[in-house]
C-alpha cells in the first residue's frame, strides 16, 4: 500500500473531528466512529447510534474506507491519535479541479457552520492601515473647476478573544476642487463596534456598514444605509456607503441555511454631501437645476437665488428585519423596513423662500431571489415604498407610493476571471399626478471586468443607459495590478443626457482621472 497521503488524510480527519465535536458533546460514548458503507457514503457515528452520512458524489470508489476508524474526542496534550487499520486512497483523487458547480461541498452551509469565529492565529490585538488612496481628475472645459484632488486613508485597531471582538476605526478624506471650488479635510469614524458570536448568532453594537439587497449599484432593498455623495457616483457602491451607529443581530437556523437579520438605527445619519459650491452637489445654482427634476424656467429662476437648507431631522433612523433562505442552487430574501430616507429630496418651500431637503419616513417591503440560469446567476429584486417624495408640475411638494425593481445577470465567461454583470432597473411612481420627476424610470446598466497579462492588468467598463429618456454614463478604466496589494489606474467618467436625468445634470462634470490605491 502507498502510505504517502496519510499525513494529509490525518490532517483532514483532525479538522473534521474538531468541527463535529460540539455536535456530539452530549453523546453517551466518548468516541466517534468513521466508516465506509457499501453505497458510496461516508458515515460518521457517535457511540449512541447518531450518525451523519456524507455521499462522496463520485461514480467510482475513489475514496475507500474499509475498516472502522476510531478517534478519541477527548484528546489532551498527552493523547495520541491512532489509525490502526489500512486506509486506501486512489492516487487519482482530484478534489475541486474537475468538479462542477453541483458537485461542490460547502461545509459552512451543509453542516451549519454559519459564521465561524477567527482562528487562534487571529486572536489578540492588531493595528493596521486598511487603505490608502490618492486620485487627481481633470475636468472638461465647460466646468468651472479645472481639476479635483481626492485623498483617503483608513486605519483600525482590532481585538479578538474567543467569541468577543472589538474594533475602532477611523478615516480621513481630503477634497480639493480648483480653482475657486470646494476644499475640505474630514476626519471621521469608520466601522467601530463590539461584537459577540455564539453558536446560533452574531450581535454587533456600534458603527457598521450594512447594505441589504442583491443587485449591484442601486439595490432596491438598501434603505437604511448612509450614502456618501461627496464624489457623486464616481465610486463603487461599497465606497459610497458610510458606517452608521446601529444594533444588529444575525440569527442562524437550519444549519446555517436560514438567517434572520435584525437591524435598528437609533439615530439618523443622513447622506454626506459636498459643500454647495462643489461640482457634485445635487443642486446647480448657476443653472437653477435640481438633480432628478425636469425643472421649468420659473423654478430655475427661483433656485438660482434661493437659500438652501440641506439639514436633516434629528430623529431615529429606523429599523428592519430580513429573512434569507439558502437552497441548492438558489437563495432568496424577504425584508420589511420602517425608516427615514437617508438620501435628501430637494424641493422649494415658498413659505420659507428656500430650497430645503426632505427626509420622509417610509415603509419598505422588499424581496430578492438569485438562482443559476442562462449560464450565470440570475438576480431578481423589487421593493415597494409607501412614501416617495415627488414634485408636482406646479412646484408643489407631495408624496406617493412607488415600486423599485431590478433584474440582473452575472456571468463569468469561459469559467475564468472575467466578470460580466448586466442589469435592467427601474422605478415606477404608483398613481402619481403630473410631476417633474421621472415617473417611469428604466435604465440598462452593468459592468465588465477583464484581467489579462497574467493578472497584472485589468480592464473594466461601467455604464448606464436610460431607456425612458436620454441618460448616459460611461466609465472605462485601465488598471495595473502587478504591485502587491496596489493598483495604478487611468479612467474616464463621461456624462450626458436630458434635463431631469443624472447624466444631464452632471454633463459638465466629465473627467479623466489618474489614481493609486493600496488595500492592506
């Protein structure tokens, strides 16, 4: 017999026995028995007759365990692990390389290991600089600013001991638009929390970043997170979200296949906006336009001269609960939320003679589904909102119900590292009167990421095309990734569109950017 694989096998069996020891802690016997059955299954038995059967999923007997194998589950430092009988392993056994999607064994899902705490090597205190980022962008000639600078750094102190975990994190952001624009240096907290992990759940108290939903960019279920709009929509979704104080409890059921996620935001943290002199501010007083509104000449004349109040109410942020079910080849989630909109909606208030921000409290009921189809992962998501702000054509502020939806297909062509994501998204104002808003907004957007040259380079394209009106955004990017944990990139952000669209509002903000970032 060839004994070469035995050290690897012993390590695998040690890992398996450790993960199963808690499940059999109350068994009448102090020993576990692992044996092969005649129907190509691996059977693990406790002394009281309880068993776990794992089918090897192979057509042949590539893994053969002929005789009884005994492992003492009460090992101390002086105990020995003995394998008395012969164990035959086919030298041609290949785990993972030739198995398809349906043949993969996910121990975390199948055995209920929903979220294991960090290993012993991660225990203790660590201090790290998570990210550093610097970028300069050159704007088109019609913009009042010639260029913009951005700098970012994020650091944290992390502590882990057994089921307890704590973290204190901070970030600094630098903004500069030149000439005559907005500049600011902002020191802020990032994810700062204390966390406790049990066998069935995770409790987190403190500042955290929670994004619910399934599709990229603008998931309809994402209602309680805090957007960062100081750079408009230049960055990816995770970089456009800030940590906010919250209480979160994640409860796992059915061996980790089901999850209940409870979230409470005790204090509203509204979206972070640039200064009203900044080029990414959602009101352009030079033109008298407001993002998302097809403003009339009369409204534009008022907006040019009116004062602006973008303060948010001093209130709680809201709460929500989300249920997630994982199945074989699919998973879905349902959620209900009641909270205050973190995104401001600007409208003119004639009584105060100013343009003010509205943050309506709304109930949101949403669902999302993902499953394998069309050569990739098909994602469906929709959310009903009870109170969506609108502006009537006479300029009066109002609200109505709305339905936000999205359909996405994520693919990895050629089963390689290239990722293609295509999305059709929309927002429908239910029974809305004649309004300045987009009442039946529909857009086709997505992204393509293609690593090449031995993964030393990456080409990427993000895009958005409005289907209900002219609304265009294109973001080609070329990145050198040959340095360890670092990226050098050159990218274009191009906007165009009709008045009332995002592309039309930012049409003078097209720019070419050169940047460097490192993630540690």
